[in-house]
């Protein structure tokens, strides 16, 4: 028997109230089902909680507050860093209970733009590490979202060291992986992706099933439809985007 679909989903950026629902995805009975290959790493508890409370997670949730899709943005800094802006931001910890609905495109695009839009824009990169054997995620970042592979060996060594500093319960650190960077062209594509989902108004599975989708949380952080439309046209300077009306 298939799991009943949620009646509707809405995008949300995390608050302290989201912690129980997000942590539930890491219950072994659930995580082992939706991440059978163990591609998604755990993070040290205090780090995990702090990032959720500070809004560095994007979720698709139903009307009862259950999280169905999750992506998190990890603010990476070295020991002793005093600047409020992180060195890099890692987009990861992607989990979904809705395979085939392309919900990862929504939360990844939304969170990458939200983190870029924040005053705490990183000094370096917004990037995601993907196992080369994780074909769906490779296709998502490289093809669907247009993120480019990171080639600089020095940057790779630095972001690797910062990323794995608080990783727990992960056994794939020696696997072949690629870092993908959310550069200007990827932000343009993210805006276009979100607009397409807004226009359609739902997530659609290849078998025809659909779930109504509410993306109004983007407007609540200042990324209104006019902002997204301008960004999708290639206006990627935040000063120019912030001059647009908020409604």
C-alpha cells in the first residue's frame, strides 16, 4: 500500500518550531528508507539545532507541520574566525519522502537564493558536495539547476576541511565526490525554476499525481515575484533587485 500524499505543501524557512519535524527525518526507520545508501551525513547536535533555529533550512511541510522535503545550508567557518559572515555556505542534507515529485529542485533553489539574499552572504562560495555515484543528485545540480563543478584544488581542500569538521554518522568520506558551485548563472536558473513552480501551482509526479504547492514564503523574505522575474532575466546585482517594489 502506498503512503497517502499530503493534501498540500508549503515552503517554509526553518524556525525553532521546526526542529521536531526535521529531526524526525533522521529517525533511523525513516532515514534508512529515504536514504538507503547513506548519502546524507549527520551533523553534530548543537550545530544542527543552531542552523535550524537561525533559519538555515528550507522545508516543504503539510498543514499538520510534517516535513516532507528538507535541504539545509551549513555556514562553514574555521576555528577562531571572528567575522559574522561565514567563509563558505554548503547546501546539503537533502532528504525527501516524495520521490519522483522533483521537490528537491524547489527547496534547493529557494534555499540557495535565500542564503545569497541574506546579509550573511558568505565571503567565498555557496556550494554543494555530491557523490559522483549519486546520479539523481548529480543530474539535479549539474543539469537541472546549472551549478558548475568547482575546479580549484585549494578551494576544494579548504571547503572539504570546513565541511567535515562537524560531520557525524557518515561512512562515505572516501567516495569520489564533486563540489558544485551556485554561481551567477545558477541563481538565474533558480529564479526561473521557482517561477515555473509558482505558475504551475503544484508538484507533479511523472505518473500524473500532483500536490498543491505554496511558495509564498519567498515573498516573506523579500524575494517577491518581481524580484524573481528580474533575476530570471539576468539582473543579478542585489542593489538593483532591492530597488524593486516588494509587492
